[in-house]
C-alpha cells in the first residue's frame, strides 16, 4: 500500500531530474575587430615632355607656354612664371608680356599638374635671359656737371639720370647705350640753377629745361617740383616727370624737334612739350616706338 502511494512521487522527482536546465539568458558575444581600410598608394604621373616657352625674349614681347605631355589625362594645370627663379606676382596665365624689370634677368615657367589619386608633379622650362628691345648699336659717353647753387641732392641726380638712360623703356630701346665718364664725352648733362639756364642761349628760359649743342640742361626747379601742368594731371609723379624731362632733352640731343599730340586719349610723344600741357594726350615719360629711329644715328 505504501509502495503504491510513493510510486507517483518517485516518478515525478525523476522527471524533474531529467529536464534540461533553462538558460539564464543569451551570452554576450564580443564584436569582431575591424581592420582599418588602407588607402591605395597614389599612382605616378609620368612626364613625357617638359613644358616649353615660345616667343622672343626681349622687352615688350609676349611669351607663351606649353604644358608638356603626361602619361594620363584629365589633369589640373597650374602655371607660374619665374624671374631669376622666384615667382612673379600675378603671372599665372599661359602667356606673359615681358616687362622692363625682366631685362637682364632669367625667365622660365613652372607648370604643376595634379589629379585625384595621383602624385602632383611640377616641371620647369629651360631658362633664358631677357634682352633689351634692340641690341647695342651705339654707345654714347656723357658727363654730368652742375651750374649754380645746388639745393637738391647731386648724388641722387647722377644716379637717377643713369637709371633713366639705361631704362629699357627709354632711348636704350633704340639700341643706344649711355656710359657715364668723369668728364667730356659726347654729351654733357647739366643740373642748373634756374637763373643760370638762360646763360646757355637766349632761347632758354629760367622756367624750363633746355638743350644747347652738347649740353642737356635740366632746370633744378623743374627737377625738384615738376611743372604745374604735370602735377595737375591724375596719376603723375615727380619721378615720372624726371623720366620725361631727361628723355625729352636727351631726345633733342639725339636730333628730334618738338612733336604734337597725335589724337585725344593717345599717349603723348616724349618730344611733346609736356611740361606745358598735354593737348588732349595722356602724359608719357618714355619715347614711343615711332620715336626710336633717332635722327642722329640713322
């Protein structure tokens, strides 16, 4: 009897013992480590042909550049013109007009090409020296003297006269080189007190500069202050006047007479009497191309 009562209890305990244990919950799984993605190495641009510069390397001429040839297309092109190896400010186009400050310097162009996924490449053209408009065909020796009481720097006068006569924009563009000597020479440039200017000729005035024979006479007052007409014009400077007056009076020595304005808005000939006015032209301190064929050396 007791055995029959205990049998169901024993069976129940056995069933409970055989049942699988329930999980307490899912076991967290650690995320797998992700290796960093490596960027592909930039590809190489092969230079097949270096950039070149075409044109005449003389003041006033325009040069153009070729970009060269490369192993891939779709390249971004950057241009930089260089003077004596240094970048010229603002000279970033495919063409470049040679300036006065380029004369005597070496010029070349640097081309930089780039494209996403490729290494950036820069190449330079061969350098060439920039020359004056015309090679030297005549050398004029000149001396500098003073006449009267000096109230300005004679040292500055001598230096600036030399710079004006050697400037690529001046008579040097006619193929004439000016060389200063201590005394004598073919031409004498005089810095004269205003009251002394008329002593060279009755045609000269104490108000203006003058040229008489071998003497190129610069009126000290004009050198110091320019002229009322020059100063009244927009954009003019004292240095510009000095350029003009030295070139004008030297132009007389070279054989030119006075010239007139060629038309309203045009640049005045340097042989026009710009100290007195411009006659509709714009002030201009340099000989125009039409004035370079000087009578003395034809």
